[in-house]
C-alpha cells in the first residue's frame, strides 16, 4: 500500500505538470478548505453564542434546583430535606416560590412571574451584578420590597423613582371562580419597588418580579414550610454530578433535581438544533465542493492511461492502480480539510482576541461575534470531510475502471 500512496503524492505535487488537471486539483483543495473553514467558524460561533447566553441565565439560576415531579408545591419540613441542607457540598440552601400573577401599576397591567425567595438569594446567585437601578433587598427595615425586570418596568411604566407601589393579583387556592364577580376569586397585595434588574433576556426581564418568600406565602396562601422549588449553590461545582446523585437518592423519585443546563433545557435544545441544521447545510456545500474532486480525479485517470499500462507491465494489479487514484482523491480531501481547519482556527483566534467582525450598532450584549473553539468540533469537521469524500472518490474510480473493462 505504500507505493500507491507515493505515486499518488507524486501526481498531486508534481512540479513538471502544470496543466488543467493540476489547476482543477488545486481548486478542489481550495473548495474543500473553504467548506471546512466555514464549518469550523460557524460551529465555533454557535458555541460562543451558547456560552454567552448560558452565562446570562446562570446569573440568576442556581447550581441545582429541586422541584416536585407531581403537583406544584411541596413541604420541606421533613427529615429528607434536613439531610439535603446538611450535605457537605451544599453552600446555600434557598427556598423559592414561583407563580404566575397579574402585575398592575396605576392604569397599566400585564402578566408576570412572581419569584419569591428566602433572604439568602443574593448569596445563591449573582443578582447584585444584574441590578440596573436601586439595590436588591427583599426586606428592609421590616418592609417588603420587590425587584422587577427592566422590561417589566418599561411595560408598566414604573420609572426609577420607586415612589408608588405595584399591585400583584393571584388566584385564591380555595373556593371556586365566581362568574358574577370574578375579582373575588383573586387575592391582591401591594408592594413597594426598590430596584430593577436585567440579564438581557426578554423572557426574564419582561416577566420577573422578585420578592421575599414571606410575601408570596401570604399572597398565595402557602404554609410556612411550603415551596415550589429549592435552589442550591454548591461549594465545589466540580462535584456537581456526585452531589446531584446523592440528593436524588435522598429525596427519591418524588422529586426532580436539575443542574443549570437542565433548567434551561429548551434554550440549549433550540441552540443545538440550529447549530446542526446549519451544519447539514454546510455539508451540502461540502458535497458540491467535492464534485471538483470527482472531475479532477476522472480527468487524471484518463490522462494517466499510459502510466497505468506501464505499471501493469511491471506487475501492478488493477486493484493497485485503483488504490493510486483513490489515495489521490483522499489526499485532496484531507489536505483541503486540514487547510480549512487550520485557517478556521486562526480566524477564530483573531476574532476572539481582536473582535474583527462586529455585530454592528445597537444594544447588544457583546460588541463582536462571540467565538468558542472546541477540540471535538475540529475532529468532527475532519471526520465529516473524510466520510463524505470516501464515497465521492470511490465512485469515479469505480466508474472509469468499469467503463474501461467494457
């Protein structure tokens, strides 16, 4: 197998032969390189956007979140939750209630999500870094305060003076809805604002109202130990899998323990879907680029008829001669893939350090396109190119040699 590779390399890198076939081979290499480069840059850009947006959600998402598998709320005054609270790797144990409410400010009203938390919430998350006006304090001088998203503040028109309270309405847990007077089916409470926050995600900024858990228990008619979730911060994030497994063993199948990735599963699923749809489109472009390889290989086989006869007279079998042209095609694909991957890495590094490609004017989270290189993606691109090139190269060799037999 060594001498077919040697001859294939001589055909590819021959300095004496400067004909159309060599130019087509060069174009083939460049075409594969361009497709490979596009794959590397595109996959790295999707990785960058996923990391940026994931970090935004992690500003208010805990390391682990415990919810009930059946029903919405549950009680935590149990031996199992005491064990969870006392685990070595649990740094912060935060009680939380999340319920849909109606928020009203003067003549404006909209649907909102009430997120009520215990007073150690600022130790659990990076909420202090997200504050845009005021300061985060659900309870101050024994007075209840709310922190609302910037988008929700704009919808309601609260401004940043924080003088007038907002009113939150929640459905009563007991009794039936009155068709005569529906307002009697809701319980309301007024609360002052002392801050607004933003994580630059509309699904959070335009919905969230953060209050103390005591306020929500009174509004929702919850018991003193009743919550909809428990949020946990770990001392050592590297041990998250072991801690998650241990908590699940303690609580059993009645509860679901989710890490940060699982809490935003829909977001990551959509991002991954977009990434691989784009990848499939680039595979189609790669397939078109490989048509140049098919053309150059077919022409090379026809041009080297005399060489093939000489090799046959020297004892080479037809299978050996086929191997020469197969190696030629695979070399073109491999060189193109490696050139594209190397250039893609260089472009990605330049983008990471210098931000050459800007997002343009506007209120973007970052000024330049975010990039994150993953070694796995580079190997995947190389494997993709070679996997598509193997049948692409094999077909013209088989076709031409089959035609010659006939």
